[in-house]
């Protein structure tokens, strides 16, 4: 999706691959969101670090990227989106069905109340 300083889709992966990185990832737990990056050595790590930090701290998110990554209705009339599908998988797991707390949110809320304007507002609001 890119970032403010690096507004090109896939640029982080391209630079990370040139630095012999095995990939970047992120996930959310109950009390934190973690982002990982593994490289072969410190030289590659320090080359990719500024690009990586800009993607974490200043991600670019357009309307079309929001639809692709978060939520949209497919041509077949089905709910879709990368995050939507990940959340759907979590909601259907038996261990998550019996838990009392849910840190990832609910599909209903993603479908009905989540939009790009709210994401941008929350990003600009100080913690």
C-alpha cells in the first residue's frame, strides 16, 4: 500500500528482499500490535529500517486500498477484503466462539461502522 515517503505498492517488500529479509509481518494481540522484520545481518536491517518505520508510522490508505485490504462487497454480492477474511476465520474458530473477550472486533462492526474516514480520524487523534 505504501507510506507517505514511499507511496508505492510493494516497495517495502522489494527493499526488504534486496536486504535479504525473510519478510515483514504484523499481528494484533489483546494489549499490543506487533510488527516484525527479519534480515540476515545488521547492514540490511539498517537499510530497510527507515522504509519499514515509515510504513508502520505513516501508512498510506486510499479508498481503493481500503476496499481491497479492509472490506468491500464482491461482484457476487459477498463480503470480502483481506482483513474481513482474516476476521471471519477468527470468528469461526471454536476457541474464539467460547471466549468472553474479543480483541479483533466483530465482522458486523466492520461491515456496518468501519470506513476510511473513521480510520483517518483515528490515525490523527492523539492517544
